[in-house]
């Protein structure tokens, strides 16, 4: 894939999502139940982080069971994980940070990628690889919306999906930034709801999130 085409593919995907639920999963069946609950609430795009042994199987099975969901592979750290995620059926790739070798692998991948960056130097390096949409991580520690406003001056055409420490009541402020196309978070999948297998609570949280996004964007 030509890196120059990546922004045209990533921006619509993220704009449609508004919020990207970030899932760290340990069980394939539970992963499908979570994805189904999020979809019932109106969220049809998820990121499954490659932090657990079950992650790739979960990604594959969620995509198979619910093909209408856009499933991304998150916490991609090297080119071998790029290849594994693509083989598992990932629709897009997300990294927490992006050294040059990984940036090259993402630019060559046949699916869209959202490379992570935390500093202006990292952003410039990714711009040179052709990326126009990036993940700001960890957003809250880096300064949150103040950081995003500061970055908008030198990088007016760049868009972000900030992730890390963002809560439900932060949505309005983050999505109101001119350079934010979507945000990532996990508030709609609370550990206590999973422990209780309370998937209705996940659906209700997803529905509130979807309604809030739609109201902000006047869809």
C-alpha cells in the first residue's frame, strides 16, 4: 500500500467510529460476547490489543462471528505482529509507538494503520513515511487536549486518535479538538461488568457513547 493513501482510508474509518473501544482479552468466547454487546449499543469498531495469548484467536473469531464489525489489532510492536494480525483478519493496525522499522512495515501493509507517537520528533518521522493520522499515546499523561492544541499549530493537517487515560466524561473535550478524528478508551468495558458477565451494562454504556458522539457531530 502506498503510504500516501493511508489517510484517506484511516480518517473515514475513525470518523465513523468516533470512539474506539480498546479491549484486552483473555478468552475467545468472552471476546465475541463483548463485541456483540458493543455492537448492540451502536459501536461497530473495536481494537483488540495483542497483549495476551488469546488476542489473535479472539481477533480471528470476532471477525468470523461478527463480520460487520471493524476489528483492529492494537499494541502492535514489530513486523511479525503486523503479519500475524493481517493473517488473523485484522481490518486495521494500531501501535503505541513507532520506530522506523515498524513504520516501514505499516506503510507496506495491505490494511490501514494508525501509528503511535508521543513527541513532535516522532510525528515528523511518521509524516515522512506518509502517515497523516496518528495515535497520540498516552494522551492524558502527555497533556491531553492541551497537547493536541499545541500540536495543531505546527501540524495543521495532521489528525489524531488520542488514547490512554481518556474517560467517558472527557469525550466532549477531546472530540471537540480540530485535529481529533476519534478517541480510544475502555470505559465501556469495565472489569467489574466482565467479572459479573453483565453484558447489558456494556451495551448500555456503548449506547450512551454512540448517542453522545452522534449529538456532538449532529449526525
